């Protein structure tokens, strides 16, 4: 029996990687521009009275509802390919390492997934809504970053 090969599109991995990497950057640039456009005074205001020309990261991303929405959409779209790459890495690493070292490939991919979940958690849990959850997710993200370095 002939196998049915339904391929809708073929997209080179480098294009997917470039799009995935560019999503947070484009979202961040939009958030900074939107913060400056909508209310420059409150976006660049600090509690100590220092004059800023650009808003802080938290003011740009979390200070305005449209900025929050755009940032969350960009990170959500950015997360799915990262999970797919983690699964691909696991399959690849499992195929090239000796059987007794497969636990290390599973550990590496598990840590990658935990990092992705921490990034999503940091994006969707704001400090004003639930500070304790945000603190836990931030520590998780920092720990994972420390393991990578």
C-alpha cells in the first residue's frame, strides 16, 4: 500500500529559528516605542527623580495594557518552537550518546523545558497580581540560567 504523504509546506529550520529569535526583540521594541508614544512622562519617570530618556524594561512591557498584550503574544509564539526544539534535541542526543549516558540528555532537555516554563511564567504572572508566584518563577529562571552558564 502506498503511504500518503501530505506536506502542506516546507519551511527551512533557519527561517523558523530567525522568526523565533526575533519575536521577543520585535515585541520589546514595540513596547518601548508604544510607551514613549502613549505617555512619555510616566514611562520614563523614576521614584528617585532621575531623568531617563527611555523607559525601563518593566515600564515598557508592563506599564501599558497594549504593551502587555503584545509582549505576551510574542512570548507565547516564541515558546512553542522552543519546546519543539527541546524535543528535537532530546531525540538527537538520545540517538548519539551511549545508553548509560542517556540520563544526561534527558536531564539537559528537562532543564530546557523548565527554563521555557519559567520564561512563560515570568511573562504571564505580574508582580502586582501575585508576587509570591512571580518570585518563585524568577528564582526558577535564575537557577536555570546559572546551570547553563
